[in-house]
C-alpha cells in the first residue's frame, strides 16, 4: 500500500468522480457484503467480542439477509491470524452422502452432477464450523451472536438492491420446489428491493441452534427433515451422514509474493490456484507493466489459464490428488508453466476450463488486539440446490455439483468424499504479523480475484478500496475475455491484438472485501465491494 512520509495512506482517487474512500479506524473493523452484517460485526466488537465472535455473528446475519448467497445449509472456511502472529485454518467442507457410489452414477449415464438435484446436496458444514471456531477462540455465546439474525428472520428486513437483482433471476427455478417457493417467493414472485422479507421457519431453526448448539442442526428433527427432503427427491443423504459431520483445523499453505507471505487453505479448495497464478506472475514480471495496460491484463489472463488448467486436471480432496499441493505451489513448478507464456501472443494450446457458477459471501474482521479473521460461507449456486426444507426453512447447498463422474478423475464423486471447493479465504503476513485479510467471491473467478486484488495492493500500491474497485477481466463459457465497465476500449483492443477474443462484461465479476493492518500508524484500512451491497465499517 502506498505511503506518505509521515506514515499516512496515499489518497489516489479523484474526488470529483463517484467512488469510495477506504475506511480507516483503530479499535476494530469489519467488511462484509451487506451493511446489516457489517453493523452486526462492529456492534459485537464494541460490546467486547473478538474477531471470531464478530465473524460468526456477521455470517449468521448474512444467512438471513443474503439468502441466495449463503446460509446454514452451506459450507464455511476460515483463516485466523492471532495477535502473536500464528495463523490457523478451518476447513468446514461437508461430504457427499455415504451411499453416493461412483458406479451408481456411471451406470445411469450421468456426465455431471446436476446443480438443482438432490445428488448435488452434500452435508452442510457451516454450522459445525461456526461451533468449532467459537469453541477454540470465541468469547461470546450463540444467543448473543445470533441476536440480529434472529430479529431479521422473525421481524423481517428490507431486501437490498443487489440481493433483489440476483433473487429475481431465480424465480422460475425456485417455483419448482415446495420449500423454496414457500420461503423465498411471494405469490410466486421474488421480493423487490426495499420489500420486507421474513423467514419465520429459519428463525425457529436458528433459535434452536443458539440454544442447543450444533446438535440441534445435525441430530433430531432438523436433521431428520433434511434427510427426508433429499431422499424424497431421489438423493442419498441420510441422518447418519449429518450426524457424522466433521470440521478440521488445517495448516495454511504459504508462498512469498512481493516480500509478503500469502496464505491460503490447502485443497480441496482452489486457493492453490491463486498461488500458482501469482508464482507465474512473479516469474513473468507482471509489475513491470502499468496496472491498466493490455500487457498487465495479458499476463494475468495467461497466468490464470495456465493455473486453471492445473486445477481442472489435478485438484481434489488431498488424499486423492496425484501430485501434492506443496509441489504445485513451488517456484520450480511455476517455471515449467511460465515457459508456456509469450509476452507477444496468447498461447492457444492452453485449455480453457469450465466456469461453474457460484454464490458466496466473504467477510473479514480485525479486532482491537489485531486478531484477524478471513471468513467465507457459501451455498455454491444461487439458493444452492434450490431444495429447501419446508418446516425448518433451510436452503441446502449444491456443492456436490463440483464433483465429476469420470472414475479416473481425482475429483470423482464417491461415498463420504469432499468435492473440489471454489470458496477460499486468504491472509497475508509481513515480518511474521498479519498484514492483509482479504477474499473475493465469484465461483471460479476467485483465484483470479485473489491474484488481481493482491497485485493491485502489493505491486501497484493501491489501498484496499481502490484495489477492490479496480476493473477486472475474466473469461466466459466460450473462452471470450470479458472486461468490466471501467476498462477502456483501447485496453480490450490491445488484448485483441495479442490474440485474445474480447468483449465487454455483461455482469461484474464477484465481489470482495479487504482489511489491511498498518503496523506503523496502528490503523486499520478497509474496503468493500460496490459490485454487491458491500460495506466496511470501523470504530
């Protein structure tokens, strides 16, 4: 991040143009994809809670106010940097049903796992992950942390503009499920921006969890209804699968980039893809190019295509990967990939990977003691599988759609197996202390988003808000490179001259939040994504 002589943060933006300044505060900060969730987190901090307490409270609120993006029927991952500089990861990925045999899908001709099907429903790991994280580092009880979520579910909240925009696109498919239609449509239609939405059934479920902990979700009537709902549609998820849920603490993987240590969670998440990509960018000298130049975007897109080709062949649950993650994130491995890069022309031999859709929330919190939490929670697709339990109001994730059905592939669906995961929190350290907690939403875009955002801050000196606002590129299902609004036509023309097929983006790529810890001044500097209803706030 660029600095002034006396330790302040440079202010590069043009104040005559609409935009956001970074949020600067000292006692604590939260950045989430929704103002109500950010307020929840900041109030927890002001009441004496720590970053873990605030992150869980914000996630619970988001499960109500961004129901298409996240919920208790999804999965959760986190990276936590303690004030002493140590960092740990939490893997809250749920598993496939124990009866989900590979042979069953092969025999019936499945070429993929359909997104809106009971076979895409994996065990929701989020509630167990929240319980586990709170047990090891939280200071408050669930009734306090769920207070805002319960109030919004019971009394209602005003649907935010971006939420309403996304919700309306799912109207037709939501009508196909009894529970989805009951809890997420009004007379068959999605709510409008500013309309009050209540979720009384979900409120009852959240209250049971707040009083009895994770067992209220994974055993008893709620678990029985989840299993019954999925099995009635032909799926295999059982009460035993739910009761057997586990979450695990994992050691983050780390690489050096621009004198900083980037930490990502190990597979089955795709954090290593961002690491591979950044290793390539380091070797091909991306920072030699201007931040808005065709050459910079060319480097980024080619590095992404190389890194994603590795993902689609090798990434899976760690025990099923033919090459260890430590090898894939090494500089030596990146050398072989970087050798395929040409500064003057697109390499047409790199296969463009498929683009699965994803709906996710990312949030980050840093507290007074400088504990930092990088936290991501997701249903995967919009409203997940769009299978919703009628009595308990839970939208069940469709993370199982990330499995493949090829028995020879490491990510093939199999009993009690974790699928490839798109959601990835990130943390950056400098001199052994947390420096930046950040993440980007948007399915397959996320590794590119991590690399773009981090490069903006470390290579080009942008503050977190400027780095988030900076326009992005990514490819579509046909491999066309799409540029967000803000990318000049001349830049797309320059990319075309380098052999890329380009076009303006039809929608923004993902979202994201970031908080930087300025150790010299003692301040926190945060940003949130205007592509969503993002909000950063400190005190």
